[in-house]
C-alpha cells in the first residue's frame, strides 16, 4: 500500500507548472542529446583516442549496461525518498560523469566515465516523467505529459544537428561537456519550481536483484564483445550463473524488482519478447548506419547525424496516429505490420555503400523504417500497460523499458563479432562495408521475427483496461517506455 505525499497540486497553466515541465524537459533532454550524438561521434572518438572496435562498443554499452540494470531501482528510489531529490542527484551525477567523459585521455577512462553516466541516467530518466505525473493535478496531467513528450521530441530532433556540428566543427568532447551548463540550469529551475513528492511504501529495495541483473548483463556483454579472448567463457559463466540467481531471487522476494508473475500474461510476455528483438535491431541499425555513412559513404559527422533526422521527424508527427489506430483496431495488427515495414526499410538500408545517393538510397529506406516504427511504438506501450494490474503499470512499463535497453545492449555487443568485425576495421571501408550489409540483414530478420511473434501471440481487437479508460488514455507511468528517438 502506498500513500502519495505532496502530489497533484500544480496547475498546467501556472508559472510553477511551466517551471516543472521546463525542468523535466531539460533534465531528460541531456540524456536524449547524449544518446543521439554518441553514435555519430564514435568514428571520430576512435580515431582521436586510437580505440579498437571493442572499445567503441564499450563506449556505447558501458552506459546502456548500467542504465538497463538500474533504471527500475532508480524509479523505486525516487518513489521512496523523493522524486525531485533523486532526479536532481541523477542530473548532477550525469553532469559530473559527462565532464569526465569530455576530458577522458584514453578509451579506458572514457568507458569508465560512460559507466558512471549510466548510473546517473538510471536515476534521471524515470524521474523526469515521474515528477510530472506526481505533481500535476489530475485534470492537467495529460496536457503536461503531452507537452513534456512533444518538447522532448523536438530536443531529440535537433540532437543530430547539434551533435554532428560539434563533432565536425568543434571537438567531440563538447557532446559531453555541453551537459554541464544544461545540468546547472536544470538544478536551478527544479529547486525553484518542482515540489517534492514521494510514495510511502512498505518493503525494502531489491538491491540484490539489481546487482544480479547488472552482473548478468555485464557477463553476457563482456563475453560477446571479447569473444575469442581467454576471459570470454568465464564471463559467460558469470552471466549465466547470475542470471539464474536473479530469477531465483525475484521468485522468492516479497518485493521483487521484476515481479515474475506478470509474465503469466501472454500479452505481457509476447510484448516483451517482441520488444527485445525490435529494440535490439533498432540499436544495432543506429550503431552500424552512422559509422557506415562516415567510413564507407564519406559523410562528415554532421551529415551522418542529419541522415537519420527524418526518423525522428516521422516519430514526432505520426507516433500519436499509430496510438490512435491501435486504440481503434487493437494492437495486434500495428505490432505485426510495424516491424515488418521496419524490416523492409532495414533490408533496403543494407544496400547502402560507397557512392550511394542519399536522396535515393538512404532517405527513402530511413523513411520506410520510421513509418513502421511510428506504427508500432504506441500500441506496444499500451499493450504492456494494459496487460498489467492497475497498481503495477509502473513496474510493467519499467520492465519493458529495461528489456528494450538490454536488447540494444546485447545487439551492439554481439553483431560486430557475428559479422566478423574486430580491431580497427570500423575505419577500413572495404571491411566495414561487407560486415555492414550482413549486420543489417540480421537486423531485418529480427524485426520480421518480432512481427511474426506479435501476429501469433498478441490479442486480437481493442485491449481492455483496468480502470475503464479508453485505450491510449491511461495516464503514463513513472517509468513508461520512452520513444526510441529519446536516445540510449
């Protein structure tokens, strides 16, 4: 049983309401900007720091590893000791880690700083939406969440332009250092306008579950990235052992981080299996595409970043339409057709190579990919929420968020090895070109498999909700699955 403290008092049209939205958007915007531009900067970082492909993978995955492992714990911590407090701790932590990233003299220290960033992100990410849901009056909550989502999407849209410009015309270090002034403004605004809210709940934190989840993902990730070294098999053993231990602990715990009973719902299990495949493909496509455009296509960092901008624009304007369609006809068809359309776009993108015209060979498949994504995202989130009991929608969507990030993490770790990339081959056009095409065809197959799973397992027709609200109108939870364009 939980009791909300200090909640539901802020009006949308008030100065305080605008301040709350500004603080939430600025805070989450740091993570969005960082996630958008890091892939664009990888090739430049690798050249500047003389990094191997494995080290570039860890620069991406070090952040994702801690974020995926701790995001549920971060949301729970905010509920217990104060959402504003944990949000601000996350903002400051993220900013300090970003500065460490910006001054890192070698790949090892950069990876360590990215790991620290992941911890800050796990505190920051669920807190931004949790604050809005908690402090606004119920009548204004939908408008506030809509404003947060819309402004956040705009931030994600300008990310490739800002990040690519910084990498190409200034220095890649500024993609991290820019977070410091953003954090300072966020802290000032939050302290002035955001009231503290929390839920007083019984039961301890599932710290053991969080540690085991982190070790499980770390073991698998290390094994995949470092495959062929003497430490790969021991890491796999650690991953398997801690994964089994995690399931045992979650089964026996009275207050588990991931209640296993929710997976007895066919819709919930199927939606998460589909999420794992689709977001694994999404993470891998973004990793490979921006490097390919630079290494093989000869794009600068700015051009490579802008090449994927149509994806964000399509999501900004059409994702809500996908949600409306899912509400009318049910999620099964959008969750089937969406990944299949994405698969077509990715298979088309696999043909990108030296001399490929952006206007005929890159832009059209990116748009096809974006249309499929916009069709799928909202019905997927709605399915996850509707499959859970009303008092567990926050946990359910948080689990789905963690599954999505874990999928990206494992795909970025596994695919380069699977397609034969190693060492500094990310900078060799001929080697990367061959591996790129194979990797994207694997991604297309994962997307198609996700569509098939949805068709075979997701309930046909509109979903029933626990409180009688129309599908798609349920208030968003504090750890709701974010639009993938919000970065890593």
